[in-house]
C-alpha cells in the first residue's frame, strides 16, 4: 500500500511541475470528433504543425465530413495530407477507419465512439494501421473514455526520471499510470498533453534542455 501511495505522490509531483510551467494545454485540438480522429491517425511519426496543415487542406477540399471522406478517391486524400509524411499509407489508414465507421456502424461516428471502452478499443485495433497509441488517443480525446495514452515521449521522460526501464512495453507503461492515478478523462487528457509538451520542448532525444525543463532536479539525465 505504501509503495502505491509513493508512486502516486511521485506522479502527482511530476504532473504539478509540468502544469505549473505549461498551464492547461487545451489538447486535443479539433472542431469535431471526426477531426480529432483524423488528427490521431495522421500524427504518427510527424509534428503536429504538419498535421494541422493536412487537416487544413482537407477542410479546404471539403473533405472533413464522414460521408465526404468515404466517397473521396484515395488520391484526393493523399494530395491533402502530403505534409504528414508517409501520406500514401496514412491515406489508406484514414480510409480504413472511415469505411469501417460508415459500413459497419451505419455512418454514425457518435454511435461508434459510444461503445464501451473494451469493445471500442478492440474494434479500433482491428483496423488497418491503427495501433495502441492511435486507438487510445481516439478513445480518450474523441470518445472521452478514461484510458491513459502513452507514447515515445512518455518512455523517454519517465525512463530518465528513473520510473521505467528503456525496454518497457506500451501496455506496461499504460498500466503503471492507470494503476496509480484515478480514472479521470480530463486528468488523463491533461497529463498526456503535458508529457507531450515537455518532451517536445525540453526532453529531446539527443540534446535535452535539462536546465530549462520543469522536471529539473527530479531527473537522472542531469
């Protein structure tokens, strides 16, 4: 019991440090649940700045609607999302998601996202190109269900903080957070957003800016 309490206190301390620096991150940006889902699929291996460009292109082309994406030619989607890199593969992933929602869920994204968490996660993971991080981003940010999203930043930051080994799996990282933090959608949302902000601005892979980092003093990297 004492070990669990200590782990929670450590996670709370890390959260408080990051929140004091960044404040509310307002993440995930998107004007609709569909836009959030599209962003989650496109953001793999690319900066959000490029994803925002691609989403802007889709909007200008009139494709940010489920039926429009469903009816669109793959090439038209590809041309819009070129800024995201690997755009041909990502167009196929986006099409697979849209086709599934349209054909298997009566064109009803709300009903799809309204499924219970285990069912929704299993269904997402069955789709072409959607792995755990993308599935969990859709579940947390679009479906607003309590699952903790972890990513490469999480692995890097928390291994440097001494909480994880470098070879920890996605599931092990996720379980650690969900075992020691309350299952609160908004809290999970903010915590992940703060991790992304810290990883992007300070905890670089090769040249971390430790002196400026809000977690300075807690990290073994210094």
